[in-house]
C-alpha cells in the first residue's frame, strides 16, 4: 500500500511549510495549495486521502471550500484549522458533518507539533 496523499490549503506560507514538513516526516505524500483556486485544481488532479483546510482565507474561505467538497461528494478525511474564535471552528465542524464530509479533527492555531502529528496519524 502506498503512502497517504494529503492536500493542505492555507494562505499562510509558514503554516503550509510546517504541515508539509511534519506530514512528510510521517511518510505522507503532500501537496500544498496557497488559495482556493490552487486547491480546486490540485483536488481535481488527484483526490487526496486527507485534506487539511484553513477556514479563514482572503479569497474564498474554508466554508466555501467545504461546500465545494460536499457538492463533489468528497470522501477524503478533513482536518480543519483556524486561529480565530473556537466557536468558528465548532460551527465549521458542524457544517462539515451536516454536509456529509468525513470530519477527522480540529486544529486551533497556533498548534503544537505533537497535536498536529496526532491529528494526522489519527485521520
């Protein structure tokens, strides 16, 4: 069996780098996207096993991307992350579940590397 393919989308290059580095150290195949357009192109090119999705982004936010994934009947596991109010993350989790997405975890930024690692391994 090959390694899990992870698609990470965040407008913060530092967060992308951290998630990519930790994921690769765990043996995952990682693709990164800096915005929603890049995310949709990467998703269409190769449907990932796991998606790590920032909820708050300037162009099209994570809620819109979750709606897009639901319309595509996405079966990828989903980890959502944000540095904003925890209520926003809980609402996002509820929406993900209501839309039939395979929700795996929530990460509040900034997160500890061991928390990220545990979420990736559990997904």
